[in-house]
């Protein structure tokens, strides 16, 4: 699993945008895709079900360290695909990948697993759909991009805002049409009360759950109940808090709408200011600023109190000298500066009539399902053409790493300027050391 930035650059220069020709399994476009899912939790299963809705696929393998969750997803897949023989099931993703009876791998595990599993999947010859954020530290992300390029695999990141119908329309009709004028500031926010907190007691690990395998390269916390569905997100051991979870979506959307690359500088401040009780160690209040030439992009989250705008509790607002565009997963509104001009409203698209099974699916995000289906179609189209998808792994890396840098800046209390060519924080050796986390033995980091 050793890949270098130097290798990545050489391969990128040699291949340009082209990826490998046919997959190693010799699949023609007319044949069904053979799909494996690693991580059978809420969103991993949801992603798989959206893929089943848009393409003739055969689910051949499922993997999860929770046997109950694994069985539930297997049953659901059998029902949706009317299978007489259930997919093979695995506790360890490495055993699944050794089978090589698939050409697509979906990864829906917690953040601390994404790097190792994505890299192993492309090494096994698969094209990959990996959930956001792509990594828990910056150098993991560098290694993931290098691996995708080295093995010439298509890797789509689950930042499906780029495939959200009303946001695509807003981008085209407002941003690209020039209705905003000069955009010099973007606000992003999340005011959801989503920071799980509490003091559950330590207890024995249940027989159906392999806690060692679930934890993998992360620190092994005392077991205090099943970490899924959302308990794991409240700990920095497994992710990057609300910035890593929610800012990455809005920042990625802002970058896509305005065609932005790496920020020149990242600053952040915050901490646990209100919700001091409980075990959670992620910030409940945080502000971050991503600086570009003649543009600042700011983020704020509070997991307490009320949102500034109840209609846009998780959103971004693009400010131009001719007007502003407010956008979220649920709606978008263009408000012109000229009062004689007409505002434009964009509604979220639902597809309940087209996909009635959505309505009864447990835990589904009905507003996000159409976007995920389009994201999957884009993924499949990129595979057929051997081209870059709309949420290519490199774009996912820039958005993810920038959010991680915000946490590092908050921890150190100073601005950071990341050099993606040298993979270091310019002039800051202490910060550069924080671009990589330690792995728990015997797991070994991928080399970037």
C-alpha cells in the first residue's frame, strides 16, 4: 500500500484524464456490474439501494463487523433484487476483496476506515464509490488520490450536492448566468443539534459485534454501546467533528459553484463552549475561514441554540455585488440587489411517484435520494467512458483536507497554508506533523 506523491504526478502526466481501458474482470457495458458493499450501516445501505434503482447490478458481497446489521442489509438486498441466493457476507473487508468477484465497491464505513478500504479496493481492480469525508487526516487523502491514479480507477466521492437537481439548476441559472456579479464572500453554516452527547456506562461487547475490527486503525475506546448509528461521530478518534461531517458538503458545493481549488490559507477558532457535560470531544461551536484571492469562504456551526435563518439551517450563501444565492439540500433562493429584478426560487426535487419504494424505506433521506441516484449514474457513466466523475477523488480530497486543516488551525490557534505539492504546512513543522495520525497496531498507514 505504498504510494508516493511523486508516483501520482508521473502517472497523471502520462495518462491525462484517461483511466484504464476495460476493468480487469473483462466486463462489457452490456453486462451487469457486480457490486460489493463495505459498511452496511445507514448510509452504506442507502447508497447501495440507490445504485440498485438506477442500474442492472448484482450485489455479490457485503461486509460489516456487526452480524445483525449485515444480516439486515442482506435481507433487504434480497427483497429488492428478488434474489434466491443471498450475497456472500464477510466480517473482514480484506477477505471480501481477496475474492475479486466484483467490479464496483461501495464504501460506507466510518471515516477512519475510508483510506485503507478505498486503496485496497482499487488495488483489487475495482472502481469505487466512497463516502465523504474521504479521510481523517490530510496525508491519507494524498495516498488515496495517488492510489486511484496509479491503478487507473474511477473513484466517486459521496458529495452528491454536485448531483442535486435544484442546486445544478441554481448554478446554471444564477452563478453561470452572471446574476450574482462579482462574488467576494461565501457564508456556510450548520445549526443542527447533531452532536451526540452523554455518559453511557462501559459494558461488555455483544457477541454479534466485532469491536476490534470496527475500530481498526483508530484508538480503541472502552466499549460503551454500539458506536453506530451516530455515536461514533461525536468522537475525534473516528472523524473530524461537525466540520469534517457537514462543512465538507457545503464547502465542496461552494468550490464546485465557483470553480475553486485549494484555499491559500485556513484559520479557525472554537471548542466546547456550551455542551460541556458528556463524553463527546468534538467542538459544539466553531468558525473557520478559507481564504482565496479576493474571496473569503466562512463556516460556522453551533450544535445548540437556533439557526439564524430557520429555512436555511444547513446551507451556504454566495454574496455578489448584484445579488445573493442562498442554497441548501432542500431549496435555493436568488435575491437580486436590484429591487426591480425578480427573485428566483428553486425547489427540491422528490421522486416518490417514480420510486414508491423510497417512501417506506427506513431511514431514507427522501430529499437526497434523487441526488444520490444521479450521482450513481454519473459514477457509472465515468466508468463506461474511463473518465473523471463529477465528484472525483481529488476534488473530494481538497474539500476534505481543507476541513481537516480547519481543525488543525483551531487546535494550534494560528492560520495554516497547505502546500499540496510538498504535502506540508508552509513554514510550520509542528502543523505539518499533524497532517498524519498514528495508526493502532497492527494496522499500517498508506504512504503518501
